[in-house]
């Protein structure tokens, strides 16, 4: 789990996150606010590595969702089905299989 910080300097936690994300096949954002600063700190070139990226957006306003889509950091948007307006439990139950992809 990555705890985001408001500081603009690179932190060891983000370096570790970059390493893990660059090796991931699937990436799920759960309870993430998609703040522009944190998305940029995660590094779009690193975020392009996983085959699948999805996340929850439960309770985010329409204007916030449109702002996430406008950033186009890693093609997250509701129309392509990778931003799901549901609670974390429902997301995991309905969209995530923890078995190895074949």
C-alpha cells in the first residue's frame, strides 16, 4: 500500500511503488483520490507497463471524474470501463480474480 504525501520531493515510497508497478501485470487503484500531483508522481511512463489498470471512484463528483479523464495520464475513464463507481468490496468481488492470468 502506498501512502501519498503532499511533499513534491521524490520519496522512497514512490521509488518502491515505481519498481513494483513496473513489474505488475495488473494494477488496481482502491480508495485512491486521483489527485493530479499524485498521478504525476506515480509517473505515466511507469503506469503504462501493466496490461490492465482499473480503479474505484466511489463518491467522486462528475467534475472530478471529468478532470481525471482530461488528465489522460494512463487512459483511465468510465467510458472504457476501467474506473468503476462502486465500493472496494464490490469492485474486488465483481471485477478482480486473484488467480493467475493464463
